């Protein structure tokens, strides 16, 4: 599932594939804007759909902001 961006991210963020923090229904998650087939969008995986409470076909409003720092990930110890 994806949410189409209602603006040109290159004009706002300086590039299309910008890392952003998206908030939908109070649920925030990091993602990257994508462009494919003439559409500019952010994808919502299963966890982000569940956290934001949206389903396919829902009309949603949200907020996106540029992620200022790089993403971090916990490295498993082994």
C-alpha cells in the first residue's frame, strides 16, 4: 500500500528520494519518498498500516518532515 505525495518533494526537500518522517493518525515512522510510473509516494508496510490504523482504500491525511539525521539500526550481538 502507498500514499501519494500531494507536492513535489524535490522542490521542498531538494531531492525526490528524501528520507522523511511521516505521521499518520499520530503514528510516526521513518521512510523514503519514491517515484515510479509518474507517481510520487511513500509506501506503508504492514506494521505502519497497523500502527497508523489505515487500510487499503482509506483516504488519509498526514504530515511529512525531512529526516535530518541518518537512520539508525540496532546491530545484533552474537
